[in-house]
């Protein structure tokens, strides 16, 4: 039977596992908490987006069921979701 080749070691001492950084010292260092208006705008965008989609399918909005209402609602939800990534 063939014998597999063994790996050559470089005789390097392992210092142990890599230490992880604390969450407090990452990107948000020096930045305070998000202002209250930021949270209000974020939630309002997502809420208006959902309402726009729901009211479109219930046929409350003018112009019957329209794909533009759907895309607008999804866009508002997306912008609100992107705002959540900057929330502190």
C-alpha cells in the first residue's frame, strides 16, 4: 500500500489561540449613542413601507394595485433596515 507524505513542520511555537477584540473597542469607539430622532426616522420608514404594501393590496390607495407602491414600500423598508446597521 502507498504511504502518504508527511508534512514538514517549521518548528514554530504556537502562542495559543488568537485573542478576539472586545466589542467596545471596535468601530464605534468615541461615538456616542444614536440620537432619538434617528430611531424615530428608522422605525417610521419601515412602518410606512409596510403600510404602503398592505394598503396597496387592500386596494385603498389610488390607482388600483400598482407595482410602484410595492417597490416604494420595499425601498422604504430597505432604507430603514440599512439605518439599523448604523444604530448605536
